[in-house]
């Protein structure tokens, strides 16, 4: 019990330590996010990753009739691939960090993709299919 409490306090302190930074760094991060060129896929991926994960995760979870298991973590994020369509202002986030359980209780890796309109930050297309990347 004491170990869990210590771990929780330690995690809280680490979160506070890394989030409490210089205000100029926060402003600098906000400006670099706006400075992404519509053809700079890596910059757009990093700048929109959080929004895509928050909006796409429920879509993936609702796509199964049975149980699911996320296999992503700190070292393996939810999305590992991307596709940029700068002319249409669309960006597709692609990943395979989920396993679906079928009717026979076997787990299968699924590949999912969420296409986001970069202007409205809304998901415009979602696809999921069996198999890994």
C-alpha cells in the first residue's frame, strides 16, 4: 500500500517537474506548431498526434463486437505511420497497436487509419482491417 502511494506521489512530482517550464518555451512550442508547412509531414504528425489519438481511439474501440487490447505505450505510440495529402489539407494517421478478440477468444492484430482535416481538426475517414503493418 505504501509503495503504491509513493509511486503515485513520485509520478505526480515528475509530471509537475516536466510540465512546469519557462513560459517562453511554452509560447515557442505553440508558435512552432503553427509554423508547420502543409508539406512537412513529420512536423504535422507531431503537431496533431494528440488530437488524432483522442478522436481516433474511441472509433477503434467501437469497431469490435468483443474485447480489445491496446498494445501501445511510451515506446510504441498509437500511430506509427502517416500519409499527407497537402492539396486536400488531409492527414492520415495509421497504426496497428490494438488486438481484437474474436468469437473463439483468439486475439488478432488490427491496422487502423484515421484521416483528419487539418483545418477543422475533425476525423473525416476511419478504416480498420485485420493484420499488422
